[in-house]
C-alpha cells in the first residue's frame, strides 16, 4: 500500500496548523462537530428534493465515543459521507473546503453551513497521534478509510461501513512535558467542551454516559436493609440544540430567559431587562441581551471586561467580543449570533470589517430604546438601574466630548431639589415656568447640604427647580451637554455658585452695581485682610438669609476644581 504524500506546501501548512493557528487545543472538537453538522445539513438538504434519502430528520445525530483503555475518541455522524475522491480532495488537500463548494453549487447560503476554510479538520492532529476517517458517501456501496499520523502523509484503503456517514477515530497523544492530553479522554471535560462551543449545533450530539442509580428495594428486605447502587449507561444528548434566541419570544417564558441569564453569566439575581432581537437586512443577526439588575462588584474597576458572546451559525467564536458594545453600555450581557461574519481562519476572531460595526450600531440603538422604554414605563426599576449604571452613562457623555450626547442625554437622571427624587432633563424642562431662562444646578457632596446653599434658596424661592449633583462626573457631563431642550429653545445649564444667575431684573442689577461702587474700598480692605485666599470680594445679589457665600469665576466650578485636583496626574 503506497503512502501518498501531502504536497510540500501542505506539509508546511499542516505543521503550521498544528502549532500555531489555534490558540486552544480543545477547539478540535468544535471543528469536527461543525464538520459533522455540515455533513448532516448537506444530506438533509438533499432529502428535500431527493426521495431516495431515507434518513428521517429525527434520526440525525452526532455520536461521541470514548475508549480510555485504547486512548481513542470517536466521532460518528450519519451525514452525507465522502467518496474516495472526496476523501482525497477534502482531507488530502489542506485549505480545500468541500463545504464552501457545496454552498456555492447549491446556492445554499441560507442553510447555514459552517465550513469554509478547509483547515478545521486538521486541528485533530493537535491532540491525536493518528486519525482514521471511515466514510461512506450517500449513494455509494463502498466505504473508504483515510488514515494519517500527521505531516508524513495519508493512506486510503477500502473499508467496511454499513451506513452512510463518517466515523473519525482519533488516537489521543500521550501526555508529554507541559502538555496534557489526557484531558481529552476525560468524560466530564469532553462534555464541558461540547457545551462550551457546540451547544447550539442543530443536531443532537450524544454520548454514552455512565450513571448510578439506587437498586430497587427487595420485597423481603429487612429493617436494616441498606440501599444498594448500580451503575448503568445511558445515551445522553449533550447539547441544547435550539438556542433560546432563535425561539420566538412568545414561546419562551420570562423564567426561562432569567434562568438562562443566571446560568450563563453567573449572576444570582434576575436581569432588569431582556432584549430579544432578530434583524435581517444590512446586518443579519440574532441577539439576546440582558441588562443586569445590579452592577457586578468589579464593574467600576479595571478588571471588568465588557463584551458579548459571539456565535457564528450557532458555534461559539468569541466569549467576550468587546467590539460589539460601546463603553457607555458596557454593563450589557448577552449573545449575538450571525451567519455572515467574516471570520479569520482559526474562527477564533473576526477579520476587521464593517459587519461588526453594523451590528454594534444596531445593538446600541436597541439598548437605548429598551432603556428609554424602561424609564418611561417602569420608573422604579429604571431608578434602580440608574443607581447601578447611571454613572457609566454620564461618563459616556463626558468621555465622548458630546459625540454621544444625543444618544444618552435622555437616559440621564439627576436629583431634583423640588421633588426630592431623580428626574430626567426632559421632566425638568417640562416643569419650567415661562420666565425661567436656565436649567439650574448645584454640585457638592450631599443633596441635603446643597439644598441649603444661599443661592439654592434664591432659585427655589423663585419657583424654579434645581438639580443637586453629588457625583464627581455630574457637572462634567452637564458641561459637555451644554444645554438641553427642543431645537432653538435649548436651555443652558447654570451652576448657581458661579456667574450671573439671570434672576435679577435690570433695576436690581443697577442698584447692586451702584452699591458695589460705593463700597469699593470696603471690599478692597476685606480682600487684603483675607491675605491672598480670594481673588476678589464682591457684592452679591444671590444671598437671601445668608450673609456671605464663596463663588468661582470661569467655566470650572469650585466642585470641578476639587475633582480635578484630586485626580492622579
Ligand atoms: P471546512 O469545514 O472549513 O470546509 P475542514 O478542514 O473542516 O474545512 O473540512 C474539509 C472538508 O472535508 C469539508 O469542507 C467537507 O467537505 C469535508 N468533510 C470534513 N468532515 C466531514 C464529514 N464528517 N462528513 C463529510 N464531509 C466532511
Ligand atoms: Mg470544518
């Protein structure tokens, strides 16, 4: 039996495959299962037009068998199989994808075939010292066996196989220094890998698993009978197949969504909101997003990693795809599944392209709309949400220098002095009396103290509301927004501790100026007495029951100066 050699380039490629394309050995299983699923898809697709296909839809399966003693792991599918020629072409030529051809030939873009690069199969050599593929193609009486131990080449011989489909037998490598291969002979680990990457493969992935159960209590068992246990095996389906996000929203209960969220994202409380979205058009994707009920303990630290799980046709590509989420919505958790992503060859990353951006922009709008709806229809919950994540939204405004203002401004809440609760800017503006020119705010440590500021009294006395800002980012955020309100009727934000408050009439202003002029010497003397601690002493029209107040000039308020001074350089 002559050994056929891989072509020279193929040898190098295979070596590269085994050593460098994948960052993680365990993905070999993802690749082989994806191939099996593709093969079943192809047969199923054929069955739609060809009635000689006798396999019933419910009989399709992918079977995983573990033989620890012989160190083998076997994967069998009852898909379309491969002829001798196909074994040569598809497995003998690296970077040749029969699946890609199939998609093209059948214009079957929408049947969701996973393969496209023609390299996935070789990832088996990352963990196996020998790979044997026994396959019988649909419509053929003969089965063929392809076998290889790696870069040296492969053999093809006739083989016995009763049913149509493909069986892949891998002899798992022996442990070596720093390399653990035994883990691929560990039942639990295999189940874990299947669930991690292939949970949403459409066909059942099954494995015979050993279980224990209590034996039936004999009828004549006496008082001191001790329950006896026996082991048995059961064929178990490992994957959940239909992803929750592909089921229609009306079919899924809230409880199911909540449970899914808690299991998947390790949270113990229900999400505040679930967003289910299916979009076709410029960006085709399914998304299932969650707005958590509370901030994770590390949310406002560097340790927190934002991102959504990214699936391509039901197969996990990335666990935390950061590019899918803008920073201001970094608290969102969830999943995106799309069939038209341009994956890189390892299918662990995306080639940078517009697709991801389209999805991200579309998700951003959806998240914003959902938050808005929550704000308008479920205010209590929104307040709760805002306490956890409002800070992030405000940062979003500030850090984008206003670029995200339009997106975020209506999601912001601030403490109203008048109503003693959180209100939106729209709510503030809606309640403004006709003659009010500005949106007033005061910034400081506590709402109680701010409400007692001399100028606060004055503003409130006029019947105007006042926003009490207690977070360091608040005032920066408002400065970036600059104003709020309908176009051409925008109201500027005004800090009550700096500048002209716009409260006095012309006469009042004039009287103040005159009084100022008359007492000039007194103020100079006060300034000198304060010995450089102030830049000026002035007469204020902003005081009612208080004798004196401290104020600042220019765009930075005293509070902002404090924040800036406290920041590390
Ligand atoms: P890809 O899946 O990207 O096409 P692979 O290296 O994983 O690349 O597989 C190469 C080709 O081998 C596939 O395109 C397919 O034609 C064929 N193939 C692999 N596994 C199977 C299988 N289990 N049944 C039928 N054909 C298969
Ligand atoms: Mg493949």
